[in-house]
C-alpha cells in the first residue's frame, strides 16, 4: 500500500474539482507499481506498437509502391508522408495518452497510472515529453542506469520517474 | 496474432472453454505431421536436386519449362494441392499438412486457441466444420488467385482453418470482450479487450493489407495471406448463417444463456415490465458478464423502480460490477440515483464490494448534474457506513465529504441529511441523467 501524503493544494471551488482532488488523493494513496508489472506493460506496448508499425509499413507498401517491389523504390514523398503519419501515431500513443489518460494503452489495461508524485494529478504534456522521449531513452541506453535506479529508490522509481517527479501506481479497482 | 493469443471470451468460470477440443485438434494435426514427415523429407531432397540441376544448366533457354516439368512430379503433390494439380481430397487434407516444424508449431498455437474459444459457443463437431470448410475454401481461393512463378507450388497449412475459427468467434463474441494472453508468465499476462474492434485490428486488418500486397504487388513472403482472409470470411459467414438458423439473439453471449432463452415460454399473466425484468435477471444469473443484458435491465429498472421488490433492487445492485461501472458509467449511475431518490435500500453487499475508484466514477457523473448533488452526498454516506473497519476509506471519505460540504448548495446539503424520508416529492421525479422522458422498452424485442 502506498503512503498517504496530504497534498497542499488550493481549496476546491466546485463539486467536480472536489471529486477530482479526491481521485488524485486516492491515486497517490494506491500501491506503487511493481517492477515486473512495468516490464509487462512495456512488453505489451511493444506488441501494440509492432502491430501499428506493420500496418503503417504495409499500407505504405501498397499505396506508395505501385508496380515497385522494394522499399528503396518507394518515392521520397510517399515515404515522408507515411513516416509523418507514423511519428504522429507514436506521439499520440506514448505522449498524448499519458498526458490525457495517465498512461499508454498497455498501462491502462494493466491498471497502472503515471501521476505526479506530489499531487497525484496527471502529468502535463511537456513533462510527459521529457519523461518519455528524453529521460527514458537516456536511462535505458546508458547502461540501463535508469532501470538500475530502482534498486536505490525506496518506492521503486526509475531515473525517468525521479527526474520528471512522477510515479507509477497500481490501481487495483481498475485492472 | 501469435503475439497476442485470444484465450477465451470474458465469461463466467462455468462457461469457460474446456481444454480437450483444442488438445484433440492439436493431436490430430501433430499425428498427421508425423505421418507425412517422410514425404516432406523426400520432397525437400527432390527440390534440392532440382536446384542443383538448374544451376548446372543455367544457360539453357528451356529451363523454365523443364523446372516446371520437374516440379509437377514433386512427391508432396501426391497429398497436397497446387494451382496446376489439385483435387478436393487433397484440398481437404492440406489443412493438416505442414511444411516444417516451425510452420507446425506456430499453427498449433493458433489451432489450440481457435478450437478452444469456438467451443464456448458451438459444439466441437461444428468447430471442426468451421475449420475444415473455412480452411479448404481459403486454400481453394488462394490456389486460383496464386500468381507464383510455378503452378506446382503446393499450398498447405492449417492457417486458413484457424482464421475460419477466428471468424466464427468474431461473430459470436462481437459485442463482448475477449481475454488475451501476451506471453507474460503471470496472471497479469491476461487482459480483456473489446472483440469488435481490437480483434479485427489484431487478426484481420494486417492480413487484408498483406493479402493486397500479395495479390496486387506480387510481394510473396511465403505466408498465404489470401487463405487467411478468405478463411476468416467463410468462418464468419458460416457463423452468421448458423446463428440465423438457431434464432440466436444478439444480446445473448454464451450457450447456457441461449439454451435458457430458447426454453422460456410466455407466461399466461404476462406483465410488460416485470416479466422481462425477471427474464433478464435470470439470464444474468447465468452470465453476470453480459453488459448488453445489464443495460436492458437497468433501463427498465430505472423507468419502473417503484414496482421492484427489495430483493430485485438488491440483486440489480449486485450486477453493477466495477468493469461495468467503468465502461457504462451513465447507465449504472442512473440506476443508483433513482434507487436513492425513491428511497430504496442500497445493497450493503454491493457497497462493501465496490472499490473506491468506481464510487468516484459514479460521483463524478452525479456531480455533473444539478439533480445529482443530493444523491452524491447520500451515496458517499452509505459507502462510508459500509466500510466501518477500513481506516483508509474512512479517512478519504471524511476529507471528500468535508470538501463537498464546502462547495455544495446549502439546500441540497440539508435535504441530503434528512434520513429515511418517505416524502419523495421534494426530490426531482426523474433524475436528469439522460434517461428521463424516454419510454421504457418492453421485453418483447
């Protein structure tokens, strides 16, 4: 079970805000996500992204290749359009969904949420972009130091969690 | 699809598919592979021999015709069909033939999964028919549309049949959820997703693209995508026809529900409200995962809450699972609101078993409506009473109630605090939660 931290936020001005605050407090109070759960979510995300990549790749092949049969022969214009589409999908999948819903599709399916470690709110878009596109790749690529960080953190947070002031919680009622 | 394996539809434990249909079909396919292994080895050696011959006579202008003549005599064609040499028997047997161990292993996973999930809805014999008919038609169409360099390349494999079983499952479980396994060795390796859109995306969309690539761009990767797509279509079509013949309504998921439904007789003292309510509740006792039935029941219950007995109200509350509340929050909230406004007893068992997240979801729905504020306060109070020994819930609810008291209109607050009032006239007659004013449906649809 997570430890309860009464957050010092402004007084609620409406019923909806009071309920939002209650939800944030509940999320903060929930259990920290175990490392193996985060690995499971990562694996599932990889599968979803592979399906999306294959769909985009083969669509590019069909709509852009015409008579041609190799990727190298697809015109640069078609390739750049599809790459833009793919980059947009990746951004929406990884960053926008974490900002809007509190996690990627896999995290949501497994009952995990990425929240601010102090307030329990969802992260802003800038923080999500830094967390997912800067700190996480650095942590993984530089000798997986970001992952080893969990050994030293009391609540099992990784380097990108600490740097973005976030935490991944497990909501039992949601999975 | 091999990365995400559909394990079963989301059904109660008693309706879950058994292991034996999948294991039986796996056994048949494995035995068939062992039986024809010598022919496959002989065929492989024969092809290697052809390659050796064509290399030494590479400048011979008749090489294509000669290679084709050699290929027409390959051993595998005795048991497997090709575009230039096929018959119905070999097309049927091709469903059980695989070219190598890797091909067999991948298809065995699909065979086990497909046979298992299909037998939730239809008997094993019907599943076998889906497999053989769908797979055979898939192979046949693939043979005719094949544009391979030689018309003597055999088409083999169970994947057309596997996709036929998937197509049948897709039809039967279209409105419900499927449990998937993604090779993670833990109970968390299982999760549920809606069948109608994700199954299509996972199982067939990519195959449609790949078969288009195969047909129009001549991009051959050794996988018979056309057979997959045709197999899926044939399986789905057969399932639709079978359901039409059986008269299987769209709102029933499992065979248990269908058998119960088919034996129901219209009572002599038919009541257009209570008879369908009792019928839906009877079906939900068989399968409490059926969200379509819950929605039908809740709509009737909201419109006629006063006529329900305490036992019925209590049972309806217990059908409001956390997943249903998450996916159908407005419908669940409407019933909770009406029950409280009509001073019905809120099931303590339901309150004790409902997680805090679900209550917050209901509260957020209520908080967005002017009539819902009073109900919200009562829900929170009832939930607090149902968890007297949980200090965490008590603390959170006290904080929440304190915040709500600070922002709620005074009139709503004082009305909510009056306990046990029978005078419902001071409450709105119908909550404006999207259901008032709509005529209640009868159970005759």
